[in-house]
C-alpha cells in the first residue's frame, strides 16, 4: 500500500481513539503489559501517528519499539517526527519470504493497525509475525474487513473512461469480506502455530470527523494509483474518485449541534494471539 502524502495522512489520521480503546480493552488478554524491558514492533506503522498515540499506554520501562513499513517515504516522515529515543524505524514488508535475522525472535509484542487491510498473503504475514516474536510473544492485529480504496478502483474499472487504468480491479473483492472471515483467520493463525486468545469482527465501528473535506482528504492521500491517469484527465478522475468515496462510505448527519457530523463506517477485524511453542 502506497500513500502519496504522508504528511497529510499523519495530520488526518482518523482512527486514533478507536485503536486506543481496542488496545485498552484487549490488554487483559495479554501478558506483555506486565513485562519489564518490553520489546515491541509496530507492523505497517506508516507515518507513525498511531504508534505515538498509543505509546503512553505501554509500560514505561519498555526497552524498544521498532516501527516497520514497506514504504520508505512513510518511514522518512516518521523519522522526522519527535519521539522517544527508544523508538526507531526499519524498512520491512510483512509479506516478505524471509525475515531479516536481526528481527527473528526479537519481540514480546507485535502490533498492527490497519496494515493487514492491504495484505494479500495472510498466511505469509502470520508466519512472519510468528518468526519475529519471542517464545510466548503476543500479537494484536486490527484491520479493515473491506479495502475501500481497492473497492473504489473496482467501481472505476466499470466505467469505460477509467477501465484501461484499473483493469486488474474489475473482479476484485476483499478476501475478508465474507461471513466466515473469523473462521478463516483463526485457521490461518493455527496453521502458523499461534494460540488464539480472541478474534472479533466489529461490524458497526465508525470513525468520526468534523466535515466531508476531512475524510475526502484522507481518501485522496490513499489514492496510490492516481499517477496512472493522464494530467489532462486528472481533475475529472479526482471528482469521480472522491464522489464514489462520498456516496458509498461516508454518512453525513445534518444536525448542526453534532461536533462530528460525518461518520465513516469501517467494519474492523481484531485478532489477539500468542506464539504457541
């Protein structure tokens, strides 16, 4: 997943509060909150705002936090942001076929927020999560059941004007958008030798924002294939791309007293697991 504007994405992160709430509520299932010298890895950390927002929830005597992402531009931005000296970054694609030796068996806790929305090979991703964890290391992964960006490209591919640019999305469907998604995930976890602590699908989780522009800028920052469109067609393309985002994913409450009148429904998968010896 490539985000064109990491600074805009950092400023407009919209799921800080839900992620913090999930981390707090799931902490009771884990042993890591009571560990001294905790080593943690944040998988798909992006520009790092989510990580830095949850860092105060971690044990104060943690030893290190490694933020990994496959996007160098995102990590460059993350490296420019003030943070604790125990937090640093490393380039890593969680779907790689070979985890670097210096990451193997290193971490007590692997965390990921919405990175797995874009994972295509879940089996490889879970295997790699296992490989980077210490014995009895723990995993908390949170991700979207639906990939809205790929879904928008699917809609665009059905339009004759844009079909040549998005042909590979014509029949695309999220592998997690099915009724048995938790069974599928649990089977993958077991195959990767994890002990399942808890899995959950929050179908009605909403992100909230002050106005449409707030969310439309987020959708714009996620449009990683806009470079395919000729410059002369870009304004029309953006109009239709953002039009689909607005009509399919955003709900507006006209109540003027509502501080956050725009809702972005984002069905969310949560899985908590422990490396099984």
